[in-house]
């Protein structure tokens, strides 16, 4: 798997995960969260984390929250 394929896989999984907000509530004992974070916060953390991983692999992936809303997703990264 190439670096970009890895980031695209993370993006696809993030798109799936953000629909499973009950997972955050169910795992409060692991996260220490006392309440459900707003959807925007979850989206922001997912995007920031994926971009952080991209930078660690030398890729300016530039994923945005809007990208998580796109049905078909493909980043043009050089």
C-alpha cells in the first residue's frame, strides 16, 4: 500500500466512523469524555488527525471537513 492509498483508506474509514457517534458514548470509560462532543468537533479531530499522519509521511494531504461529506472522494496529491 502506498502512502496516499493509506491516507485514502483512513479517509474512507473516517467517513464511516463519523456516522457511528454511539461509539463515542459507548466508550466514555476509555475516553474520559463526560458528554457527547458536537459533530463538528468529531469531524475536526478526524480531519486534523488524518492530516497529521499525512505530514508524518511527508504528504500535504490537505483534507477538509467538506471532503468527509463528498460521496466520491479522491485527493489530487503530488
